[in-house]
């Protein structure tokens, strides 16, 4: 029902907030009925395993200094724009994959006003199977790998006002 009224991104956030409110309400009820279950719930190793581990990457070298930082409003505007653009890119990628399923099965040719063809790519990648074989032949051990560049992740922080509004709406 939620996805009929709002965008998928907003629906996911609302469902996540509702889940957090329900979990908080359940904890509150448990604290009155059986407070020992909350302590047992926190002490279990399974609770630690459920928490996703985020590996923080080091900051790049060319960051703003304290006196160069832009205004908070400018940062918020940039973060919102980035978040909306990332959501649009994901939506566009899903649409491309959907339409590509049909187009990939077509033979090259003209279809109405569209020319469908395949062209060779200029991009090249390392043939890891051959590299592994060469390393194995020469007894060099595993193929050395390096991490990719860190990803920029921008997340909206849920403020207390938004959580209270959602709690009141759920009640």
C-alpha cells in the first residue's frame, strides 16, 4: 500500500522508521512486563552478529580546513541533491536493466526508428584466470589485490521530531 502513495525510496524509509518504532514500543512493553528479557536480548552474541559492520575508510587528503568549510545549509543542500541523484541513478539503472532484457535478445538491425547493433568496447580488464595460472606456474602465491576507492555514503539522520511525529501517527 505504501508504494502506491509514495516513491520506493520514501516507502523504504517509512517502513524502516515504522519498524524502529515498533521495536522501541516492544522494548518498552517488555521493560514493564519482563525487564530481564531486555538484558538477555542485549547479552546474546546473535544481537551483535545482526548489527551490520561498517568499515570506515580514511578521509582523502584534500578536505576542507575548518576555516574553509561551507555553510551548513550549503552542505545540507548538496547532501540532499546527492541523495536524490543517487536515487534517480538507481531507478534509471533498474529501467535500463528491464529494457535491456528485450534488446539483448534482438539480432542487429533496424526496428522502426531505432538501430540496434553491437559494437566492440575499448575497455579492457585483466584476465584473472590467466594471471592466476601464471602465478601458480611460477610459485608466486596468491594474486595481490588492492581495495577499491572508498565509496561516499550520504544518509539522512532521523531527528527526534520526525520520530515523535511517526510515533504519534502510528498510535
